[in-house]
C-alpha cells in the first residue's frame, strides 16, 4: 500500500513538472545545456514538446500505481517502462531538433 502512495506522489510531482514546463513555459526546469542553442522564437514549441514527454512519463507512473494495486503480478512496471521509453524518446528528439545536440556542443547557425 505504501508503494501506491509513493507512486502517486512521484506521479503528481512529475505531472506538476510537466505543467510548469509545457503550459507555463518555465524553461528553467530543464538543464541549461539542453537549451543553450535554442532561438527565442522556438522556446514555446520546445517547452510544449518537453512537457508532453514529461506528462507521458507522469501518467505512466499513475497507471503503474493502480495496475500494481489491483494486480497480483507487477505488470504495471512494464507499462511504466514503456511510458518512460516513449516520453524520454520524445524529449530526446525534441532536444536534438531544437538544440542541435544533447549537450549543446554543436552550435547552430
């Protein structure tokens, strides 16, 4: 039962982070080297896509908690793994698209 509450706490923290990044466009929640080369007019689309990836991971945490609560086997862990892979993939593609590289080492012209 405590795993359920900890999972929900992590879920709501992740969804709050997704809200701050994706809706409020607070780019400061992302590491600076992930957005060093982004032009000013691309900050809002960057934040929306990064927020979407974080939101997918947050909903994966929520679904995992409820599936594991009502299931004998830990099948919710596979759903969490899938959502983390999809969410992280979306974020990685977004960073490479708008920043040029993961760590901002390649300067965009």
